[in-house]
């Protein structure tokens, strides 16, 4: 039954409904629900509206506050920044807008709108452009047994007050086959600041893992004080145990099969690896060099200098409802500066890099390097690509602000 037919039917039956007794109204409502498919309460509302001599006027909607130009620039920055959620996007706008103004003409009114738009409005206005793809793939790490009684288990939540305490994990790039040697991404994330260092290694022997950890430790802008890992044999071994013991690094591990014990690094595994490289197989030296070239340079600068993140401050439970409270979004570099801990020479150099680097140019360089890396994947043992008309979450840097805006406006 069409909407107009339903309205005609309601108008025809409303007089009988008004003059009927209580028991008869019950039967009429049952008949209306069976005929129109309305819920009982909806049918009552429709009959009341048809009975009223003065129908309720349609609700007047407030005119949109933000112009199409504002939303176009907001969408371009959102895509160039790798599709951050609204709170992080709101925090990075003041950092990215000066560079956006060098690429496109942004009127003062548009700039004011971009700086005053709220995260909830961002969610509403970008709702039609968001694409969510949830895909989970269990890792191939097998638990080790050596030295477990020497390495304490850490189960409580991290409550650190200074940088240097980190979580570490490996992300497999095996594709559909676990045979032979393939690349692994070694991620190291600082709990206090959210600073992330990544390196690609071929295989996961204790030698290559320790060598990659030493490389990352040497470029960290603060001293490495603690290392927390899972129970894989690539971490639980004499080599890494002696490495941490000789450098006075606190070495702890999580419980077997409890990924929540390493929640910080698991989240970075998604944002810094899977969203970029997906689940393809990489097993060649050229792919190793190309991925490390990206990890050591553009991606490191983008994620640590230009991408704000939030930290969980507390959880409030009211009955069965759990509410999480987060702090103000900040970039890892800003958190490091605010802590007052770290190498001042490295921190000053990083601040100069942020003042000098254009984040949109970084996004374009990441996009070019990712395209080169995708060509080096072993397609024989990689998942079959899904046909889609829009870029998936594994290619967050594909649409940069320049290419997005050039299709709509002439760049001055």
C-alpha cells in the first residue's frame, strides 16, 4: 500500500474510530495495523492527526550553517589525513589549515567555519562519505616457553607518568600462505606519548628482531625504559632478555591469548600497518627496502608530528553503562614536549621539521610510495582484491587534498 493510499484509508476510517466504543476502537486499531502495516502506536498517532481540524505543520528545519565550500575543504583534509575520526580531525585542523591555504584559496569566513565546526557536526556532515570495513585476521605468532619464569607478566593497565615505557609487536605480511620467509612489521609504541616507530624485517628470528629494536631505540626522542611484548618466541628468548638486562630496560610480557594486555600496540598495528599495507604477502628484499623507506621517513613524520591522538583518562560506570573519558587530542610530539622529558636536540629538530614539512606533500609522497609497494606484493599468495568503486581503508592516502579539490575548484 502506497503512502497516499494509507492516508486515504485513515481519513475514511477516522470518523468510525472517533464514535466507536473502547472495545470497538481496539478492533479498529487491529484492523488498521493489519491493513497498513503500522505499529499500534503509529496507527493511533495517524488517527489523531486525521481527526484534528488543524493538522500539525511540518517541522521547520534550521538552514545549514556551513557552506558547501567549507565541507569540500573539510573532506579534502579528512581524506589527506587518512580519514581520522571527528575528534582527531577537529584537533588537526589548526595544524593543517596554514598548509591548505597555500594550495587552495580559502576565504576568511570559510576558515572561521572550519575552526569552529564541532566534532558532532563533522560526524553528521561526513556521514554519507564514510565507509567502514571491519576485517579481522588472527596473527601467526606462536607462544614461546623459554625464560617465561624470568619475565614478569604485566596485567594491570598502564599508569605511566613519563615517556619511555613501550609495547612491541610483530605484524605478519604472509598473505594466504605461511610457508617460507616473509616480511614482518615490528611496531614499537610509547604508552605516554603515543609515539610509534616501525621497521620491516624478513622473518622473525631473534637476531633480526633485536637489530630492528636497536635501530628504533637509537632514533627514539626519549630513553627506552620499558618493553612489554606478547609471548612469541621472537621476544621471549635469551638474546632479547640479555639485551634489555644490559641496557636496564624493564622487560615484561602479557598473558597468553589476552590481546587486551597489549591494547596500545594492537591499535597501532591497525592504524600504522594494516590500513596501509593490508593483508598482502611481501617476501622480497625490494619490498623490505621499500617498506622501511616509508617507515623511517614520511610515515614516521606524518603519524608522530601531524596526527593527533586521544588518551583514555578514566572510565565511569553507572549501572551497566560504561562511559570512557578521553583527554584533549594531541600529537605525539606535543605530548613529548609537554612532558619535559627527552633529548632536547632531537625534539628541537623535530619541531623544525614540522614547521618545514607540508603535511599534504607528505600525504602525496606516502601515496606514491604505497603504490610502489603494492606492485611488489606477491600476488600469487595474496588475498584476491575486492572490486570496489571507492578506495578501501587499506589505502587511506590515495585521495589527497590537492587532487580532491582540483576536481571541483581551480587552484590559485
